[in-house]
């Protein structure tokens, strides 16, 4: 029975077993369990898949006998991915810096706290 088999995964699956039954019935690939994954797990799974395909093609583990031109593109592919990841990261950081929101209320509150601290220290004899 599918439900008894998946009951072990009910705690980790999105929304528990009831949610799983709803997802299972509408899933395109029967038997796939929809559990939540952390971003680290998603990245590691993706990198593992890409690395496996790259190694299989680079070391001709599939016996495809590709021409030398393909190997010249496949061999440095991890470096291309690293450069693309760096460009993407730089773009994301630049975008986030450009769209960083100012919080005027928090700035005013911080200024008030600084004034209060200065006046408190001045009362205790500290000179600015």
C-alpha cells in the first residue's frame, strides 16, 4: 500500500501525509515524494548531477566516441560554470545593494538613542 509505505516520510513531506496524497494523485511521475529540501541540498544535488554528466562525457564512460571538438568544449565546462556563477553572484549582490531600502523610522529611533546615550554620559561626567 502506497500510503503505508509513505507514512515514514510524512513528517518530512510538505504538509504531512494528507498533503502528500493530494500531490501524489496529481503528480506526473507516480511514486515521487515531494519533500522539502534546503538550498544547500538543492545545490549539492545539482552540482552532483552536473559533475556526473561531465565526468561521464570527459572520461568517455558512456562509450559515445565524440569528436575532439566536443572534448575541447566539455573539458573546461566546470570553469565556465564557475565564471557564470561568479557573474550571477556579482549581479545579485549589485542588485540587492542598488535596491536596498532605507528605514527612516529605524534611523530616527537610532538617532534618539544616540542623543539619549550622550546626555546620559554627559550627566555622568563624560566630555565630548
